[in-house]
C-alpha cells in the first residue's frame, strides 16, 4: 500500500499505525492530519477512494464525515455566542418563536447543543427526501412534542441536531447554515469542508463503504438492534423515520451531498477536520482568523451533560455541541466503542469512525477520515490507534 504525504520524524509511529490500518485492520481509503502549535506534523493519505472504479485516494479526495459535521455546526453557534449575537442560556423562542409549540417554550439554546431538547426524532411520518427540505424539517420539529421534558436528560440527537442548531444560526444571521459556515469558517480558513457540496466537486468524493453486518465478528450496537426490533422506540424513530436518508446508498446521492444537513451531511477529509479545530487549539484564532474569543472556549470544552444516553443506550459525555472523552471498554463488545482523549480535548466522531478534535492543552488538532465504516457510532481501533500514537509521540 502506497502512503502519500508527509510526517515529521517525531510522529513516525503515527505513520506506522496508519500503514497498519491498511495491512491489518481492513482500511480501504483514508487520510490523517495532525497539527501542533498550528503547524502540520502529519499529513498522510492512501488507499482506494472508489473500489468500483479503482480510483485511488488522492490529496484532493473528500468523503462523507457523518457526525463530525456536528462539530462544524456547533462551532457556528459558538462563533455567534462569542460575538454577543447569540445567548446560549436564552430560550429558543427568543430567536425561533414557532419553536414554543407543544410545551417547548422553556427549552434553552444550550439544550439544543447538549442533546437535551427531547427531539432526537419526530413521530409523524416523513416523506421521501425530507432531509433535503430545510423548511419542512424545521417546521416539523417546531410542531413536534418533545419525547422527554427538555433539560431533564440527554439523548443523542443524531439526525436532528443540525436542523435545530442550524435554524438558530439562520434566524440570527439571515444566512443558511452552510452559507454562514462558508462565509465565517471554511472560507477564511481555506478548508475543504462543505455543508452543501458544490456539484463540480463530486468527482473528488470517495463513496461510503458501509459495514456488512453479516460478516463474522461484526456485532451491531444496541442502538441499531433496538431500532430494528422495536421500530416505535426512540432509536427506531430516529433511524427509520428520516425520509429514506439512512437507506443504503442514499447518503452518497447528489441530493444528499448538495443538501445542508448540519448533523450528518458534511463532506471533508482529515485536513479539513484538523483545520476546523486548529484555531480552537490555539485560543480561538489562527493566522489572523479569529473564530471565537478565548473566553468562549470553556463553553465548548467543559462537560455539560454526562451519563447514560437516552438514545444510544450507552454512556456519553457532551460539552455544548462537542463530544468529550468517554471510556466504554467495559461494556459488551457491540457497545464498547467510545472516545479516549485527554480531558481538555473536545471534538466529534462520525458514524463508522471518523474524528476531528482540538486539544488546547497540547495546542493540538487532529483529523481522520475514511471511506470504510466500522460497525459503531464512535471511534474504532483504526482511529484510536492513530490518536494513541500521536499522544505517545508527545510523551
């Protein structure tokens, strides 16, 4: 397997683990990028982007990064909060009056960011393509009765987070989530990261290779088992009532790539993920681009909720919009995937194993993106081996 790119000698073990992913852990195509003190120390890519055509993974290859998108959406909200344009402790109805229906008038903006809103799914059947219709999804969520009293528990809003937080961004700025992100974040930073991919970039996208649950050794997380056996449960509503978005192959359609979906729709690569978090590892700014004031960083990195997740059915920990480290290795094999990071770090995984995060204590940012998914929602052995190698290099 030919690995391209560069790697500082101190981080040679990261390259070695990246190569092992291909040789021993069934990696197909992937990229990994690490910065320290704002400078790239690892920038590697390799493998096959599209097994059907044989197209190799190149420096320009991008891929669907699933819930890593939530980090970009959360950042958009924190940019506004840092500027004083958004109060995270205010009721949602201050910015989105229609949201107050069905007992949601006391829901706070922070409840949306911390997965406490009680809207991980909707109960009314969604039509085909619903996730590509922003107005339909936001009006449906505004009219939906919460599935639990907002603020009383947390449960992963896996597919609705982007519509909820993104609508707040739209109401405050007058710009769609994707346009605001491009104007204020990805454009100024020069990132290959899109919430709504331009059509001319489609040839650079590596199609997702979903996990095959029939393969030996593959065990599905409790979330998926519950959804398939209890379709009326909250996991079932989330994974089955989404207008067909979670059907095999749909997320790789042009309609999906073009849509602005702030929970799961982002298209990027390791360089884009690490670049998103690089300013946050350096006090909120990099090379003249200030995303947030340093005083905003504690709200982005401090734990807001922790404990048993009402949706994914395993423990989780969140800051306001970002995941925090959680060690689930003591659970049964199907639920062991977590996120092993230092406590100062914050970021987000994507379904199947992608990851982006910042560690302000080490002035470090990290990105990993791949096309072959693992069976879980969080970080599997391929990504975790790279993270561990980075920290061993830093002693």
